[in-house]
């Protein structure tokens, strides 16, 4: 439902219906985050060491890009920026964990009990 449709039909829709639409969007958002995570993990494997993980210049380019996208889609740039900063912070921590795990691996080592 577009914003225009939403505004025109607010008196005809129930809160449960709105929540159902939000739940459906959440499924799509989480799926997109999972796909983004796959690419972040791939990027993390290509980084030579933990010092390369934060990439503050890249973070600021991403923030500028998503703020512009927010404006294009008539979303709040401040909300989108806040969400992306939290998302990026989580992914940076994931990359650091990935780097730590790689640092503890040694050639010929095995994992698991078998």
C-alpha cells in the first residue's frame, strides 16, 4: 500500500491490518539484512586484518547514500541513518569476530570433536 493509498483509506483499515502489513515488511527487511550479511562476511574475508574492518570512510559513504535514498523514497533520512548506523555497528562487530576466528586458525588445525 502506498502512502497515498494509506492516507486515503486510514478510516477503512484496522490496526490489526496495519500490523499485519508491518509484519510482512519485517520479513522482507530481515531477508535483506541476511543477504547483506552474506556480502559483509565476504568482504570481511577479503580484509587483511582487523585494522581494515572499521573503514570509517566507507561507513560515511554508505550513510550519505542511504540518506539520499531515504529522501528519494520519502522516508525520514534521520531514521534511516540511525538504523544504518546500528546495522553497520553490528556488522563491524561481526567482522571483528570473523577476524578473531581467522587469527586463531592455524594451518592443519581441525574443529569439532571428530
